[in-house]
């Protein structure tokens, strides 16, 4: 047991070795979690991913969480191709995670100012943030901020902020009766049509359909 605490925000991937003791805690807004448990009997197939699977770790990866949503959609379809699709998508997630782990080890630990950038975007992602504004607050050049952020988070800062907005909007759709236009505005989108397009691309469903499928 590692005796460490990991804060799992949007797009977090959590990996734990088989038999690892752990506890999960959720705040009042809840969370959507997809659990992928590789078959230990398929050792030969999983061997290239051993470095990922044999060590407790936590990192953020929008590509892997996108594939997790694909898994959910496949389970909802549930036709005779579903088992094949689930296996292929699960293996793709493992490959992505293993490569991300290698990239992270090569790039080293993130600089301290990047942790401050994370705090800023998580606290204020619904505001009209600008990279130049954030860079000024943490004392680095905007181009350097964008390059280092993408290196460590594996996606541009604008895409990262958009994903935070869409995840917040998804929780609002699940837990409130607020109108789509109100949620679009409060989540930081300039108009409902832009919000609808981005939300469908992010989750696979337009906001109204997502609410029907996932409403608590």
C-alpha cells in the first residue's frame, strides 16, 4: 500500500496493481467512473504493459477518458460485436496509458509553476481565461507555458479547460433542472449551439439526450 492520496479531477486515470488496498471518496457532486480490469490469465498479451499495471499511479489523459466513454456507449449498444469492441478499446486504453507513462518518465517532474497553472484553471475554468493572463500570474512566457502544459498533460491548455467545462456541464445536466442555455452560459460557452456541438463531440450525445440517459 502506497499511503498516498490522489485527487482525481476530470480526465484522471488511476492505475493500481492487482491486490492493492485502497479507499475511494467522492464529494457531493459525485463522479462517473469506468473500471477496466485486465484478465491476469492473458499474461503474454499484457506483458508490454507491465510497467503501467504493476505500479500505483495517477495521471490525467483526455484520450483515455474519451475511450472510456466509448466503452460505455458500446455497453449500451450491446450487440454481437460488443465483446470485440470492448476488448479492442480496452487494449487501446492500456497502450495509451503505457506510452503516456514512458513519456512522463522521460520528461521528468512538472515544474512548480505548472501546479499553480492547474490550480488556476480548476478554480476558474468557467471564466474567460487567456493563456497570456495565466502566464503573467505564474511568471512565465505564454509560449513556454503552452509547450510545457501540453508536454505534461498531453493536450493543449485550451482543450484541457474546455474538457473541464464540459464535465461540469455534464454534472449539471445530471443533477439539476437548469435549461440547456443556462448551463451553456454558466459553463463558459458563448452560445448554446457551440456548447451543443462541443458537448456531443466530448460525450457522444447532445446535451438533451445525455440528460435523458444519465439523469439521477
